[in-house]
C-alpha cells in the first residue's frame, strides 16, 4: 500500500486560512490533492487536519479524511514527522500497513505529477529512507551577509570575500513540496536531511515558499506566468 498524507491544520497565523484560501482559481490545498491523485502513485490520499472546514474542502477535491488530527499534534510547535507518523499508525491499527508514504505539503501549488513519480521510483530502487524535493540557491550562500544590530553589514564567512562565485560549491535547499519515505522511516521518526536521503532536483522557477502575504502574491504571479507560457507552447505546437 502506498499512502499520501497532506498535513493541513487550521491555525495558520501569518496567512489566515492559508490551506483553503483561493489560489489561482482553486483552494490552495486542491493543487496538492489533485497532483497526488493524478500521479497514480497512491492507494489512499488523505488529509490530516484538525479543522472541519479544511476537511470539507479536501473531500470535495477527492481526498479522504479517515480521522481528525488530535489536538496534541495541532499546535504551532508540532513538526511534520510526528503528524505523518500518526497517520501511518492509524492505518496500521486498521489493518492496512503502508509500505511507502509520501508527505505532500498543502501549500505546494507548483508540485508536478512527474516529480512525485520520480520520487517514488528513487525510493523503490535506492537504499534510502527518504526522497525529497530540492532546489539550488540562486547565489552562493558562502558569501552571505548579515545586517548587525547597529545597522552595519558583515559577511558570515569573511574568508570567502576573494573567492570567485564559480569556485564555490553549489548549495541546495528543501523545496518544501513532497517527502517520500518508507513506513519504517516515518514510524522511527528518522531525520530527513541526512546521507540516508536522496534528492529530486527541481528548477527554481517551480519552487516558492508561501509563508507571508508577499510570498503568496509572488507565487500567484509565477504560477500565472507559467500557465501562459504553457498555453503559448501548446498553441505553437498545435497551430
């Protein structure tokens, strides 16, 4: 059995009701649900939530709500791994033991079906605990600058001042879209960012954290631009 778990609690602070706020024509969570279902990777696509309105929207777009997430896993400090573990344990107790489990964030409108499929493929053929999406930084992080308390600037690592950008090692960050893992990895709450994980590399234009209103606006602009580009390509292809 392969299981998709989409965490979506109701207590978003910086963007109220973020998980179901309309994004380019659909509730935000709908994009994640539809990608999971269209991928063909999963026997079950479930949303783990403590909020009835989110549950209703999730069901309307084809996800299942087999349980309501307990309050102990719904506060501001609960991490993703315990939430997924709870879902896996719930299915185990019901007699269905997942083999592979994918956590998909509810705020990942750029998620692509092919990336989910690639992640599953890597998990199945690789000796790893997790497979997750990454993107590279647009500027070398080794030359990052901080602003001090008195408004001055200084480098985090002054030794890199004279190092050419092309000579610095490329660095990557979590793309915040999906995390494939074995059931054992989730149940044992193994760390994700280790040598036991394999990355799926995504282009930067399909990666955007959405934590603030400014992030949201930027994400909608990028999303619409990509839709226009896709439609233009199809028009050229088919005349």
